C-alpha cells in the first residue's frame, strides 16, 4: 500500500511535491482515479490525490468563462453550466464505463490532463481548445500560472496547450479556467443504413464539406449498432450525422443533408431526446463498454486523416478480427481487438504509420501495458525534445514518471 | 526606441565577412543579402518606431537550407531572427545588429489541398488570404482573418497565433492548424501533427503556435479549411452610452447566440471611419456595434430578429440590418478602414492590443478617457466585442518632441489597466519587444522562468529571436538549477492516508 497525500489547497500541493523531491520519491497524480488504468503500467512511491481541491471558484455565463479547482467533479461543472443553458463544447467523454469503473466519476483536471473530447471534436475542438488558464505545481516544486480568463490571449507561451494531454507528467494542476459556450437550442440526427465502411467514409467526407454543418459524424458497423438502443432496431450498420442549432436551422440543414445522402439509400431521423442519447453512447464508446460483449477486448484509440480511416479499419478487421467504431467523420477509430499478449501493437502501429496518424492503447491488462508502448512512440529527434520538455518542468522525474513513455 | 536589446556580440561582428561567406555556401545566388542598402527594407516590421539593421539577411528556399543555416548559426553561436512578411505590430521580427535575419518569403507554394480531409498544406510564406483564395472555387476558406491578411503570412500567423474578427465563433490560428514541419535551432527537422486531429504526445504544436519565433522555424503548415457559410448578414446598432452597447453584447451571448463577428467602435473611431469611408454610420452615438450572423439563411434571419429585440431592450438608438451583400460589406468597410481612417486625422497613431473581461469595458473606457486627459493625447477605440480584445489607437505626432514617449507611456498604462481588471497584455499582436518589459505586470518571476525553461528545451543557447517576449535573459544552466529545501518539507502538514 503506497502512501497517499491528500492536499487541501495549492500550497499543500506545493508542499507535497517538495516532500517528494526531498526524499527522492515519485508521485502518481490522481483526481478521482477514473482514468487510472490508462497509461504504462508504472510504479510510484506515493499518490498525490487532488480530489480535495474541489469547487467552482468563478462562473460568468455572459463572459463564457468558468474557473474551478482541479479536483472538481466534471459532473458538477456540467450540471452547473447546463442550468445556465451552456455546455463544455468539447464534449468530454467519460472513460469510466469503458475501463470498468463508475460513470461520471472524472474531474475537470483529469479531463484537461487527458485532453478529452467527444464527437463534436470535428467542429468545436478538444479540451485543449477550451483551456484558458492554469495554476499548477511543476516537478520543481514551484507554483506557476499561465494564460488567463479571456479567450483571446497571446501573452507568453500557451502552456495550457502543453499541459492538456500531458497526463500529469509536467505539473500538478491546482486551478483551471475554461471556456463555456451556449448549448444548442435543439438537435436532430440523420441516419443512413447498411453502408460499408468505405461508402460511409465517402458520405461523411461529403457531408462535412457541405452546408449541412454537421457537429458530428460517426459510422457503426452492424454488430456495434446493435449494442446501442437508439439504433439497434436498424439491424445493420448505421451512419449518423448530428445537426445542432436553432430549430429553423436544423430543419433546413436536414433537408440539405438528405439531398446529399439520397443516393446512399434509405434515410432515418432521430429527434432531440434520442439524438442526445445516441451521441452520448458514441462519445463514451458504449459498444465497447467493459461490462458489454466486447468488454474483454483490448482497445485502441487511433487518430488519422478521416479519408484513410476505412483503410485502417479494413486491415485491422481482416488481420486481427478487430471491431471498429468510426467517429470524427472517420478520423477517430476505436478498435477493439481480441485479447493477446501484446495487443497486436506492432500491426496496429505499422498499419497506422502507412497512412499517418497515431494510436494509443486505451484498455489492456496491466501486463500488456507493461510490455508494449501505450502512447505512440516518437522518432528520435522528437523523443529527445519531448524528454527535454519534460525535464524543463520536472527534472527529477517526480510526477507520473513513466506514465507516457519510459523515462518520461 | 526605449527598449534595451541584447548587447552586440563583438566577436561575431568581427567575423562578419566569414559568416556571410559561409551562409552564401548554404544559400547560393541572391539568397544572402549583405549590403546596407539592400538590407534597409528589413530594418523594421509593422512596429516602425523600432528599427535596427541586421548583420546579414538570408532568404532560404528549402527546408534543407533552413536547417543548414540554423545548424551553422547554432554551432557558431550566432543569433537568428525569423521573419515572415514583416507585418508584426509588436516588433517580433525586429532585427539584431549581430544576428542573421532569416526571411521565409520564398516559401510561397501551396503544396496540397485535400478537400476530403478539409486541410491545406502550405509553405509559411503563403499569405493568409492566398489560402482562402486557393480553396474558394469550391466554397471553402481558411477561418482566421487578421486585418493584415492580404500581406501577412501563415508562418507569421503561426508565430503570433493570429486572430481576426471571426475568432469568437471560428477560433484563432491554434484552433485551425493541425500540423507543421519545424526546424529547431540545432537544425533538426521535426514533424508535429499532420492531417489528423490532436497530435500524438505532448501538444508541442500548441506551444509552437504563438511562440513568436523563439522555439523554431516552421517550414510547412497544415491548416484546416472550412466550408464557407451559406450566407451572412450584419446589423449596425448605435447606442448613446458604451454601457448600453456592452450590455447588448452580453445579452446576445447570454441568449445563446455566438455571432460570426461582433465589433464595437467608440465615438472618435466612428467619426474617423465615417468621414473616410461614408459607410452610413450614425454620428450622434457613443458606441456602434456591428453584429454579423452567418449560416443558412433561415438561421441568420431568425437570429437577426432576436438580436434586434435584444438591441431594443438595451436602449439602442439606431438599428439597421443589411439587406444585400453590398450593404453588409459597406457596414464592414468603415470598421475595416478604422486604422487608416484614424491615420487621416492624426500624423501618427499607436495601436494597442489588450484583452479584458467584456463586463469591464465601460470602466476601461472611462479610465482611458482620464488617461487621455492626463497625457494630452486623443484616443479612439475599436473593440472585438465578442472576445474582449480591445484596440485603442493613441493619436500623436512623432514630430512633436516628447509625444511618442507620452504615447508609449499612455499605451503601457492601458495595458496595465487591462491586467488589473482581469485581462491580458496582448490578445493577438504578440509581446515582441513592445510589451516585453510589461510581462512582470502579468507574470511572476517563477511563471516566466517556467516559460523560459521551455525555450531552453527547444534552443539551449538562446539564439533564436533573443530579446523578444522575455524581459530578462537567463542562461539555461542557471534556469535549470534546482533548489530543494529538504529540511523544510520533510513532513508536510497535510492529510495522509
């Protein structure tokens, strides 16, 4: 049982890191632990639990800005902004059910550290794009800040971007400021049926380049569609497009989309309630949930150019019986592979490398995550820069050491 | 010029002839410019109050040449200042007398346009507008649109994280760039990101964008291109008090409407613009708001009706909605010509660029009027109202002794005020040399040291664009030292389990 330090404020976080530095200890940084199973299976001397740093400290809806302590539950923030007709437009996914944990257990700090996003990534960006300001304790045991509370800011380097997606390896965030945006008045989803992956990819590209202005486009092959209640009755593959906005706009764009999609076959529609439920399921990759039929499979998250998604999917399906969920108009692949000793990392990465992009092993037993690279390995010059960046914030390798790559 | 630049390295200057010869071996032909007369056009950027002749100008044409030039300078400990089109308003491309000015103007090709993936791969010397022009035949465009877009280049946009009038809805450069090829000061060539979303590993692209040429030189950029909205309409709304205009902006956003553009001008700016362009602006108002909505016609008309209701409720004294594309462009003509319009009513003007929380606008405008009286200089304001980015234009006459100094002091006071009310020193023009010495108003030494250590990770000898952004130059070895206070923290007083 490792030591757990649970600071109550930023000053105590600084103390904790200095304690670790003084004793040559390493720290695992956790919020509420919802994404703890992601990353290399590394060992730390003690745990730095940031869940005690909780609470929204500023929310001004008309200024589109919210500040919170890093351990604030994301669900609390989402409920607060929803009560004001707003949302976090980056639509942070919930890894909980995918990893076998509880739903809605994450913190805002965790969402930013993992650079979460969702189906709206194609239109509204990821956490990085909504992260305005931060206060954090670096691996030097010093508190620093970057950014601010305004959306337009080029004063100094944008360290928020760097911390987003750094998985706690550069600094322990204590306070964060994010952008909030009005939630769309309504939404609807247009469905196409029985397309193969390649045809779906073509249609998704056409729609994303049209006046339909879709805020999400996903393709679910038949076995996956069957696992989501809202589309299970289709009894086949489903390609889905979300349209959000004011009602007259949604109606108009539905017509635009339908005329574009007409040559592809029959068209279905989901109204607001079913549409919201469908995209939540896609956001959280529900067809691959830990308690579902694919729960024992190893899970890869692959980002590539949308037009090349189907190509990667075909290879992985043929070679290793992968099940693939396509989001981001084909640019994001969730690939669930039958369990193996190495999660077929070599094949996955070489397949992605031929078309460009990167792959992260999101779910696999600890032994597998200890045996293969979880995050995309970098070419030597880039890996060296990554290491120097890491060391500029954490020269002794105290914070989440080895979580992303060995030695980083 | 009131800002101190790094001391000239006399050892480097003594070897100038040798350095020029070595650079000519890397970039043959006309690519190395060493005569004073031919270097003159490079002595300043858009911030013309600051001038310096570089030691030599190099205009490479290939990534290999950029890499070789940087590697040579890295080994020889020679400073390098990168430059795009030289439109920086903060002195980001101000040359150093003992440095190489690395001009990227010859990187002018659009390498690929990929409509299926909605990206364009361009060289850094391509102008911002040229990207949109290259894709407009299929109805696409590149969203960030800084007002210098005819001249400014994508490489410069990456360096400065440029914005524009549409960035509340469509984001700034960092939200619209997916990848780049980056040459480090050592000459190493890296690829960050690509045609996919979210680069692997650390978001290095996210820190390179907006790094003002201090971290590396970009030789290729992959930008997102978007389908142009079906239509756009603008409303021109006048208020008898800036508070009313500010309230209107807040209520529009509060109603869930994110306009494509939302600009505000104060009385002096309205007057100057109207006299210059005759856009039909009302002259008896204190604040004029341009609200532009874009999207499908049905949406635009629907939302414009709501904007009109909100404007009425906020006490608007004039309201006009554009009914044709010509009329919409006329509404914008005045705003877009605001800077030259102000140039007509004053021999010189100094353009500032702070961002404030929008609710602070009335207070900031009031305080600015007090400063205007104190410094005996007029000020006109244009304001990206949606995102709180304020551009006060301070009017002065450089030929009158002391006026430039007063204008600079006035400007510094405005920026300190922006920070005081919760805003920042610069929204889109960059720190450069102009705001460098104001950085401590916003950041502590610890904050700045964390930024400078990041610079060390990219450029260990501090040779790339030194003297910009950071008020104090530190050696990387000195910044890297650790001071662990073991005794004091052996048993931290915090809950443990």
